[in-house]
């Protein structure tokens, strides 16, 4: 809980120092009372003190500093504090009537009203310590004597409790609070005699942070009371929330006495924020003020998280006419029952018999009546003192704070059990034992008992009970009332994964939505870590968890799917027979093979005709055979590469093309030699007869075979999986092994082609009716053009397209040789047979063949 005023820590330190110095003077010093004595509101046998704020405020007076300040004039009755005092009286009466606890010993009480003033709280604490009633202003007796009370019950709020604990701490007088929750009070070096029966905010603040995290609320706002309770509690909540990945969009504070402009500014911050969850670490009095100011504003649709101070307060719920707090959730002290307490509170004979001014004021406010006649008596009934409390409904008759009443009850019983041990009570107690607060404090720290309702009571090393809370949810009930429904529990004594136990779920409040698999989080510049963008993973990368901060690259043989949340095996691609390009190239290769076979058949059919014989039939058949091999070798480039196919495709291509060009070169040389042989005195054909032609073809071919053998021996081609060319596919291709070997094979073919072209070009105009050199020249021109354009096309083509380019070059150059050299001859043999005569071959005919 909170206090009604803030007290500077430096001021308390100075006061502490002065008190210690004052009470450690020599024994000869006499007591002189300064100021007016404080009188208790409720009397009895003096042994327990009580400090409660029966009034929540006082009238402000201007001090003239020329005369003694008047005593505080208290205003605004606080019925809740009357209930706490009644709980104390009930426990004392129950103990006094017990034969088991402190038999023969009667507990008394001295209860003071602080009016919500910290200064007055300190003053009445000193009054309880010094026994003002026995010290006159002119007394000259010694100051050193036993304390008037053995323990003090109170205060309700944290800040007054810190002040009182600082003052009475040096005297080791136990102060047992029922509602002061500030974690700062657990510091035994500052507050050695402070104990409490309500859990410390050390547990509550962390429990609230874990509650927020449990529901996935990572983007929240916060408002707190600007005092020890709110500031310390919110500091711990913020620290824990940040560790759990929860971000605060704003954190604002106010005190109920602040100007309304400040509270309105806080409301505007709430309205303009993007977070839909508000954590309110407020006292019930500050929450009362905030709700009053929120009423004109339409702030619905927010999820409120409440501290134990207001979350189960029926008065706050009754004030919420606009349903701003609908669905609020928070922590509360576990529900409790104290048998007979309700009936005791409704029976105020003890208060009535005291006939005190406080009772009169309380009774008149409770029943809106007057004991004495007044000017306004006509508007009010006359009090009799025998009115029935069951006939009224107000905060005094509201039992929703029974858990806190139980805390007061347990505090009184704790003192009684300590006294029971000190006095060695059995059937009777030892009256000769000298009681002092220090001894009681030591025994209080060791007590461990159960109340009649079964509640365990003990204090840990910090003077705190175990942090156990119920999680309360505001749900609509009958007649527009709010039902406080328990939806879970929080027990700080359990393991970390079992502390929070929830059954219900509530709305979502996040700055940014959760990033799904396939994306990664990128923080938004200038905003908290809860604010982020979800960026899709790049190609080849995946994330398979939510809120991933990085994307993981897929292994080399896999690639990311479309959703980027899984790696799938890359598709292996190669030039296959089943695809359109492969099928077309295969068809072209087979067509060329069939066409070559047809030409071969035609040549064989007309092998004895002058046209076939004049063009060296042996070389012609060998050339047709090599062309057939050239067409067929292109098929080795289609299909999935294997070790044997990679070695075969390039070597077969190289050797068959060299065989083909060797035949063409032989035919070109034959043309030149034949022309030289017709000149007088020239007989060169004997140097290039059939034998020499065969040897030339064999020699040229063997050279290529040697090059291929060296290539296959040193660094042969091999199957290779190319992962880099196409990102999402694996290209199955043949690596050249040795680039020198490949380009040597290709270079040798080019050398023979250039030589053929040169010789044919020189012989193209030799006198002959059927000069084959012209057709060889044209075929070599096509051949060279194809392979010159092949080089850049091959180098720049990716993947299987480079294979298709090589096949196309093989087929194009082979068709060029076939059509240019053999089709004209077939045309003459089939369509112009009259020109296929020796006379025409010798150029003696009437016209040329072409």
C-alpha cells in the first residue's frame, strides 16, 4: 500500500541520528515533553499499540510562526481503517477469552489516529513508546524506562511505515503491518524491527511481470502512485519485464494531491498510446482519483493490470460506471475467512461504550444522523446509538477486504504466540518474567503457527510472509455488478516454471505482431525492442521458429521453399531426352544419321559411275561413315552425365570430327593433285595415290587420338554438380577436367578446318566440269562460321544450354558438310543421270553440271 505523503529519506536519516543521540545521553538527564500530548482513541490494558488513519486528510492552516501551531484538525473519515482497528480488537478479545493462548493474561491496546499524516504517524509512534500519559510537561524524572507498548500494529501504507520503523527501530519495538507492501521495508539494516503479514512487493512486481508475459503482452503502458509503494513496485516490475522481453511504451506517476492538469495529461498519454494494456500500480485512493477523472473519457477497450491495492476493492468497481475497467486482471491477497469477525464488526458496543468524540463522528457519518441538535437537524435524523448496522450499505459494512482484516488478525496472534513462549505458558503463565520489546521481536521472528482457519503464520529472514497471490479477473455479474473471479494462482515458493498457474486467456497487446516462420525480426529504429518489422528471409535462407532474429542459410544441396520456412532438395537439371529441347536435338541427330545412310546407299548404288569414281569413292564412303559418327556422337551429350559419358562425349566428338576433316582434306588434296597431273611433264598423283590418302587420314586422326589419350590420362572430364549457376537448382554437367585438353582438341579441329578451307579456296577455280573444291570451300566456310560463333555462345550459356549449344554446333557443321559435299552429287545421280558420264566429267560436254 501507499502513504498519504512523501517523506524525504535524508530527513528520516537526520531524525534517526537525533533520536539515537537523544536517547543515549547520560541517565541523569530528565524528560521534558515538548508539544501537546497525543491521546489514544481507544483504551484498554496497555500492551499493544495500534496506528490507523481513521481520517484520510486534515485541514490546512497557515502557520504564522509567532505562536504555537494548533493540533491537526482531521477530516474525511476512512471507514476502511475502522475495519482494520475492529479486526485488531476482535483478535485481542478472542485471545483474552481463550484458555489455550496466554491463559490468565489480558491483552490491552492503545490505538491512535494519524489522519493520514506521516508527521503525526511519527508523533503517535513516539507517544506509544514514551507513555505520554505518565509524563507531564514539568516532570523531572529520568527518561530511561521501559516502553509503554510491547508491539505496534500498523501502519496501513508503506511510506508512513518506513517513517515509523525508522523511529522505533533503534528501540527494537516490533511494528507489524497488515498492508504496507513496499519491498524497501524488507531491508533489515534500515528497518530491523519491521514485520508484516502481507507479502512484499518484491514478489508482487515480479508476479505482475510474469502475468503480462504469460499472455504475450509485450507492449504495455504503466501508471503508478508517486510514493514508496508505487515507485519501488514499478521499478521492480520494469526490471523484471525487460528481462522477460516486455517493453513499456510509457511509465507515468502521480499522487492524489497533484494538480488535475497533471492527471489529465496522463490520461491523454493513455488515450494516444498504441499499447492496449495498462499496468496500474496504484493505491486504492489514487485509483479512486484516476477513475473520477477518467469517467468523462472514452477509454474502453484497454486491458488493465492491477496491483493488490485496488484490484479486489469493491468501491473501485462500484465507481466504474462507464465500464472502463471491464475485464481487469491482477493480483490479490488470497481469500480468507475469520469466523465471528463480521458479527463483531456489526456489534459496536465497545465503541459506543467509550463515548468518545471519534465514535460520535463515526456513528454520525455512518448513519447520516446527529446526536445533538443543530441548525440542520431538520434535514437529519437524531442518533440514538442503537442503530442497526445491517440496515446500511457502505464501505464499513463491505467485507471484501476480509483478506486484509485477516492480516491484522494474524499480526495480533503473532504477538500473542510470542508472548506465550516468553511467559512459558502452559495452564498458567509466569507473571514474573520482565517483558521488553527486544525479546518479543526475537521470538516473533521464530514463531510458526496456524490460525483457527488453518492459515500458516511465520516470518522469513526479512520479516515477510511467503509471496502467495490469487489472480483476480473482473467479470460482469448480475444487476450490473462486478464479480471478482479467481482465474489463477501465483506462489513464489514454487519452482520458476510452476509459480504461475492460469486457466483463462485475455486480449493481446503487442507493439508488433509475432514474426511467423519464414521471416526474421528487424528492430524499428528509435523504438524499444518490442517494436520490430517482420522481413521475409532471403532466397536460400529459412527460419522455422516464430520471432527468429536471424535466417539460416540452407545446406548446399537444398534451397528454401516459397514460404521460407523449410529447406527442400534442389531440383537436379540436365539436358534430358524427355524435355522439348532434348527431344528436338535427338530428332535432328537421328534425322542426320538417316539422311547420311540414304546418301551412303545412293553412293553405293552408283559407286561405279564416273561421278562417284571421279571424287575418290573410298574417301567419300569414309567421309560418310565419319559424318554418321558425328551425328551419333551428339547423342552422348544428352541425358544425365556419368563418368563414362563425360569422357566419351568430348573424345568421340573430337576424334570423329578429325576423321571427317581428314577425309575432306584428303579429297581437297586429291583435287589439287589431279589438276597438277594434267599438266605436261607432271606426274604427281604417284605421290598421293590411294595409299597415301589412307595414310594421311590415319595420321591426322591418330594425332587427335593421342591428344585425347593424354587428356583422359592426365585430367579427364568428370560428372560435376554445379550449385552456383542457378540458385535453386543443381546443374548436372560434365566438368572439362583439363581445359587445356578440351581446347587442344577443339584447336586441332580448327587447324584442320582452316587448312581444308585454304586449300579448297585455292582450288575452287581449277578447270573442271565438276570441281569438288568449290563445294568443299563452301562447306568449310559454314563449318568455320559455326565453330567461331560457338566459342562465345558456349562460354556465355548457363547450365544445360551450353550443352545444347555444343550439340547444335556439331549438328550444324555436320549437316553443312553433308549438304555441301554430297547432296549436289546425289542430285546429279538421281535427277540428271545423263550428266553422270565420263565425257561430262572431263569437261567435254555441252554444258556444265551446275
